[in-house]
C-alpha cells in the first residue's frame, strides 16, 4: 500500500538537518526520511492534508494542521510546479527528482515557502549547493583547458575551439561568485571531498596566463589567407582588360620565391559572365607577419604600382586565419 505524503514535505526532505517543532517530531521525521531513502522505489500518494510526517507534530490537532492555510498553499504550489495533482501516486525517487529539478534547481523554492520559519536553513543550504555545483563545473573546465593546453602544439584547433569555455573560467575568476566561494571554503562550509583547485591562489591565474601565451604563439604561427577581388576601369577595352589581367597574374604569381612567407599565390582571371568582379587574388601566407612583410616588400610594391593600381577601380579584400 502506498504511503501518504503531503507534497510540500518533498521540499522539506531536500535540506532537512534535524531541526523541527519538537524532539519527538524531529526523531520521527528523521526516521521517515531514512526509510524513504532506503527504499526510494516505494510508491507515495500525494495528499493535501496531514501525512506520515505530521504524525508526531505538535501542530497536528487530531488530524488537522494548525497552520493548514499556509501549508495547503505550499502543497498546491509544489503540485503545480511538478506538474502533478492531488491523489497522484508516484515513486518517492521520481517525486524527489521532480522537486529537485522543478523547484530547487529552478530556483523557486523560496517563492513557495520563503515565509516558513525554517527558510533560513534551506536558503543557506541552497547557497552551498549552488557553490558546489559552480565549483564542480569550473573544475571540469579547468581540467579540460589544461589538457588542451598540453596538446595545443599537436592539436591547435581543439585548443582554439575551447576558448569560449576558458572565457567562462576567466569571468568566474573575476566575479563576486569566486570571492563568495572562496570565503565559503575558508569558513569550512564546502564538502571536504570537493575538488576545488579553482579556489587555490594561483590555480586559475596560472592557467589563464598559460592560455594567453599559447594564444599569442599560435597566432604567430597560424597561416593567413589574403583574398582580393578587383574590378578593372571601365575605359579599358576588352583586349586591354585581357592583357591587364594576364599581366597582374604573371606579376603576382611570380612573387612566390621572391617574397618570403608566401605559401601559395594564385590569380584567377577566368571568372564566369555572371561575375561582377574581373579577377581574384587567392594567396596564403605562413603567418600574419609574413603578410605584413609582403605588403611592403619592394618586389610586390613594384608589381602593384606597375600592373595593378593604374588599371583597377574597385578593390575588395578579405583576410582570415586558417
Ligand atoms: S506543521 Fe502541519 S504540515 Fe507541517 S508537519 Fe506539522 S502538522 Fe504537518
């Protein structure tokens, strides 16, 4: 047979720490919780009225709670938040999970029972729970970040792809949350076995510094694409345009081997009729420094001055890392 439980007691169970209306009451409530937790698959029937917990309560007057209006409201709000109705039968484990997810994790517990005399206990436990979850999450980001930093040379893209997560670590480190978590740890409020490298003096700082150095190094060694689309001047005849395009192609492609850092350089002069540009430079450089050197290199400047600038009216350009 299912045991009767009033819905709001599902919330009380979450943070119960042995405080209650009388010794008799707390002994009884502690025993009920232990029994439920030992056999979480047992079925409970949800009832807006006195239940198994109320049995030893001094507020229970012959089956009626003296604070009935207040606790009835709690019950109804718990049912609503969990998507349940009075009379529903559900396993204790399932009900506990619903309360955790829909009320505690959703952060609405104090909206439901913030006027309860034990609210201060739940409030403090929720604060610790949030800190533990936050620290746990930041620890996993830190672990993964360190792993990707170790492998950054062999797998730079994997390292770069993790920068959004590393930014979260950076934001956490300079946030009020980090200071609060640190103080909570100092005050001995966090579980002893909680991994908390992120709260150490230099844990995150060292990782962020290392990340900065690696980012700079990778940036220096990343190849850069440099693409230009040109439109030739209108006054040129079709024959002149063909000759200019050929001249630009030979001039720029001929720079490979003369200008350091060019990985590849191609000029496409055979665009389809539907194009609205006349030719395209598609070049790749060893890194951003090589591209900077190319732009001022005398061999390149000579080609640009003699073969390109005089004949072009529109120049659109795109740079990107590869
Ligand atoms: S206060 Fe009311 S609802 Fe709470 S345990 Fe006592 S009798 Fe039950």
